[in-house]
């Protein structure tokens, strides 16, 4: 379906990236402990290579949409 083409392409790219670089499971434990031991740990974080890139792309799309509709938001404020 055309409505899902972009999502399909993103998923396919993310899957290909994971398959080419599965990462080291042994690295996860120390990374979790580093977050737990941090003076101000983040509420959320990513583990692995794909999360930040996918999220950055999604938020760029969201910001673009919000900017497109910002004039309406400003009018709604009164």
C-alpha cells in the first residue's frame, strides 16, 4: 500500500543495518551499569546504533509538520 511505503523502507533499512552490525551483547551490561551509576541518569536512552538516527529522522519530520501548522496554533492561542 502506498501509505506504508516510507515506513516499509525505513524498517528495511534499519533491519539491514542491524544485520550488518549486530553489536556485542557483552557490551550491554556495562552500558546499563554506567547509566544506573550516573549522577543524573537519563529517563530514556538508546542502546545500539540505530535508535538515535531513527528517532532524529522521526522528530525532524514531526517538527516540519508542526512548523507547517504553527500559524494555526498561533491563531488558536488567540
